[in-house]
């Protein structure tokens, strides 16, 4: 399945960098997982990029899944857009976002700078770690392994999930602890040993999970009328070419799906 998503990434970026592979497939790319069932991309918001992505999806006979339209009016407020198609008997799911959670304007600008000229463009480990600060417990194990790939000790101090690894870093770079602890309060427990630091990291993880749950709740509440309408809308799109189906999706979203979600991004 991974090659499908890498091939799609190259199609999305033919002639210009428009989409950066992220999330689960990026974890696979970085060799920390064997497979991931969906493909996720961070995309540019301009009309040329969105039209190109839709054209690629149309060539694959993709259909719309429940989500926001692939339209900058929703994307720029943190909404995501979802499609799927079949390939050799496999269901290929594609998810797009232009303003991913926890990546503000400066990290996004850096992401696009790094992506230029890459083949394929894949999100870097430091940005991937931020995306993985979700409400899923399993993602924190992934973060821990990703953090072990960081070569900058400052970044490792900010992101490591292992009390033992952090204490080793503090021992090697004691001069960095004060600044890192000011940014990451859990590190203040390093002075009290491994058990105390481990407990602080557990508390930190729970706080991150709660924060993401609260963010998702904002979008779920905003999308409630849209989700209630989705089954009837989906039936009306069956058999339509993707361009027409997406046009109708946009028209329906203009009525039932708010574009801005206060507090939703980043």
C-alpha cells in the first residue's frame, strides 16, 4: 500500500510542489511502521494546486467522503477534505489539510521550504512529531521513536517521551536544561530522578490528549448539521463525475458547514 501513496504524492506534485506526504504514511516512510491504511497530505491552498489535486483524483475515479470540500475557504480554517477510490481491489483513502493542527504559520513556511525539490516531498520528523500529538495513546509511542531520530539535543529535549533518554541528554548537555524546561515544564522534574520525570511526562501526555480532544470537539460541534445531511447528500452524488460531485458538495457546504471554527487552528 505504501507505494500507492508515494505514487500519488508524485502525481500530486507533477510540475510543482503542491502536497507533502504526512501522518501515518510519513511514519512508514521514516521506517517506524510497516503500513498505514490511509494517505494524508498537507497541501497548498491556491486554486491551481486544488484544481490539480481534484484532476488527479478524478483520473482515479475518486468519490467524496464526509468532510469539508477541497476548497480554500474551509481549508484555511483547519478543516480537512476526504476522498477514496479503488485500485487493484484495494480501497485507497486520501485525506487533505492545508493548516494542520499544531503547525502555525512559521512551521508551515519552513515545511514548504524543505519540501521544494524533494522527491517525494515528505514531512520532516520535527513537524511530524507535532502532528502526532493527538488524542490517541499509540501516537505517543510513535513520537518517542521519532524523537530518537532527532540530532539536535535542544529538539530532543523538547520532544522525547523517555525519562531515561531525557536524563541522558541532560547529563550530556546540562547547559540546555534551563531553557528547555522553561518551554517544557515537565523537564523541571529531571532534578528528582527518573520516576519523578516519568510521572511528569505521563501528566504532560494526558494534557496534550485533552487539548486535542477539546480542539476536535469544536470541529465536531460545527460539523453536526453537515454530518446529519451527509447520507442524503452522498446518495445524490453517486455516479457523478468528481468535478460535478465536488461542485455540489461545495454548494451544500456553503449552507450547512461553517468555514471558520473559533479556536480550531492551529
